[in-house]
């Protein structure tokens, strides 16, 4: 069992509230008919184990969770840093605002949400089953 629990009737959303896309997606998720656990990473610390599990659930390396073109990332780490997984986890720990996109766990499915319409695309098929 992982560090993040999943429930077929619950949506977990990891987002940064100071990001406009994060705020928009949060509003869509909160309006869904399912139970929602919204984790604002600007206020709630996400552990390295949880970040690793999120990346694994998405089928991505940890570095893919980070917007390497974000001005704060470039300012602190340069254009092409040579970082290992532990270093990438430290980046997320110290600069959570560089998260590429909100991440949702919808039931047991892990998804990156680039826009509110992404959320709708993932939730509609599931809501028809319930």
C-alpha cells in the first residue's frame, strides 16, 4: 500500500492556489458530485514519498512534475540542471509553485490536468457508472 490512499468515490487534487490554472481546476473539482480532498501545495507540505508516488502513478519521472521553464526554477537552478531524483524532490519541497500542472487522483486513476476541460474529460465517463 502506498502513502496516498485512493477511493473510487473520492477525488484527490494536488494544486497550487497561486496558479490561475490551479484555481480554475480546483473550482471545477469542488463542483463535482464526488467527495473531494483538495491539497493546496502552497499551504500543505507534500512529502517526497507522496511526490514519488504521484509521479509513479502518472508513469512519469519526478523531473516531469516540474515546470523547468518557470522563472523561479530557472532563477534557482539554471536552464539545464543535472539533478537526480532526490534533488528533484527537494525542488518540489522548496519551490512547490514550479509544479507543472495540478494532479488529480480520480478513483485509482492518476492524471495531470492542464485545463478545466481535462477534468471534465476524466470525470464524465466515471460519473455515468455510479
